[in-house]
C-alpha cells in the first residue's frame, strides 16, 4: 500500500509541472518511462478536440420494415411503409393501425431458444437479436477477445416502456392462484434486463447501463455510451434500445391522450405523415436497434470498417408539461445547440437533421421552428426528414433506430425521405426531404443532427458525421 501511495505521489508531483496542452501525451510517455503503466490497463486512444474519438463499426435492427438493418435501410430509401391494420383484439379503439413486427417470420429467421423466450420480455428479445447483428456486421466476436478486453466492453441498452400485456397477464394468473405467477415475471419487466442478457451472452464486464427516458431513451443510450468511451470507462460499447408494447391497453392509453392517428384507419400505409398538413397523431411501432461503438484506435487496430463517427451529444429539459413541448421549443433548441457545442463544430457544417417529428400537429411544428432558431440563415441549406412515416414511432426505440439510419446515410451518401407528404404544412418552414436524395459532403464530410424528445420534457440530440481522418 505504501508502495502504491509513493508511486501516486510521484505521478502527481511530476505531472503538476506539465504544460496543459500536452498533458495527455506527456502523461502517457512519463508513465511508460517510469514503468508505472504496467500497474494499470493499457488503453489505446485517439483524441479529437481533447476527446477520445468514438466511431460506429456495426449496426443491428429488428423493425417493422425488416428483421435486419440492411433491408430496413433499403426499404426506407425506397419510401415504403410498414404500417398495417391492427387485429381483432383492438376492436372498438379509436386507433386501428400500427407498425408491427412479423413475430413468426422473426422466429424462423433468427430463432431464440425456449429458455430465452421464457426469461426475456419481447422488447429484450428484440434487443438481443439486434445486438447479435451489430456484432456480426462489425466483425467483432467477444469470444475472440481476452478477459481484459471484455472488461472494457460495455452495454448501454434501454427500454422506454414495458409491455403492459406482461402485467395484466400476470394479474390474470394471480387470480387463479399465487403459484401461477411466473418467477420470471418481475425480471422480464425490468428495463435493465436487455443489458443484462446481452452482457451475459458475451461475457461483457464493462459499463452495464440502462436508460429509460420515454421516447428519448435510444438517443440517450447512444450518447451515454459515447461518453463512457470518451471518458475512458470502456473501449467498446453496444448501445441502443428495444421496445415492444403494441397491446390494447397501451393503444387505449395513448388514444385517451389523443396522441395517436385515427383519421387513416382505412389506409394504414399513409397514417404516419410527419410535416404533412393532414397529420393527426403518431402511429405506434415496435422494434430494436443496436449500434457497435468503438474508440477510434481500437477500431483501427483490428481493421474495422468505420461507418460513421459520433461527434457530440446534447441534453436538455423542457420544464414545461408532462406530454407537450413548450410553444417556443426551447428544450429542443438547447439540446441541438449543446450537441453542436459538444461536437466542437459550427452549425454551418451541418447539412442534415433527422427530426424527431412523430406526425403530431403540435410537435412537428415546434421542432421545425427550433431547427430554424438553431441554424438561422443557414436553415435553407439544412435538409430535414423524419423516417417515422415508414416505420411509425417506436417510442423508446425511435432515437436509436433513426440514428442507425443516419449512420447508414453517412456511409452511403444518401438522405432518407419523409414519406406521405401530400401537402406540406405551411407552418413547417424547413427544407424537407421528400424522396431519397444524394448527400453531398460539406467541407469534405457529411454532418447531421438526430433529435429525440420524450414525455416529461426530456430531450436529446446527437451529432453524427461521416468518418474522416
């Protein structure tokens, strides 16, 4: 103990004399020369604006569009819709449409064991499948990593809202007797279980962190994971969210809030229409998306294909209302400005915003005005779209899925469209992408913002860019 204290005192005394601009690199040289580094885990790092740089090297998704990220992205670019009619168990509810996953097809394509299905809620199952794809596409197998490397590999996967079917199903069993309630009932409900199952499957002992911030959950999970890597708590993170709560009670609850679309029950494919004059509420969706985040030098050292870079993360609170944003959009404005500041770039470098826009009359309008305030005279040069017309609003899994689409947009130089716009709302004064468009780099790279806002006034914005040296 005295030996370690002596070493710590030597480090502090030596480092106190170092110039601040050179602090990190000189500190590493000193530690190596004094052989102190051998007492601590080795970390490769590449800094940008004083931060360890974080890149995205893999993506996985289960969506209403497809059971993988690649096909989901292709259908987004094609302007297709996955919204369909709800089943007979929803009879009598004002909203009769949703964006649902084909569970039978999913089980045939990506089967889970009977034990998995017993232990995991539907949302956790989807997150586990998405995480497997993220690892596969990122060509990273945790089994090939050392124990020390897996200790620096974390999971940050959230859930915005658990499936209410789980609760009233268990209640019905309780009426038949105490012993009818599953011992897995409580664990299946917990938002942290997706993190737990993913880490246990792969032996990942880095940060294990779950997020639950309503519809901002997925974006917060990605931003928090980025910070874990930046701060040196991890070198690799699986980050995202899963959501599966399309059930009669949830639909009824959102209908009572007058949040869901009810005007297009006979034509589900056009029910979700962000920024359109006739929009009348969101369409609920379900799914999961997980991204593989790595510290830049870690990705380089293994020859990984880098899809994009996560530059910045901004958070804010509306402090206004439990479900509605303030009319001036101050919370959204703050989140975007903080993401830009965190990325250490100028607003003029951004040429695309993937909006939260859920197809509600108030929310879409307020967000468009906030975008205008953030970019000012540059607003006309910023293209804006929301992909929710294709896959609905995945609630807590919306920000991460749409961030995944931004990552692929950066990699493929394509901007995804907002579909179902027959007449643009005159009060939406942003440059909306209505068909998939080429994304021309600005000053050598493509830079975007991804917004997510949730009930309770919680806001997140991510700054994502194409990778450059």
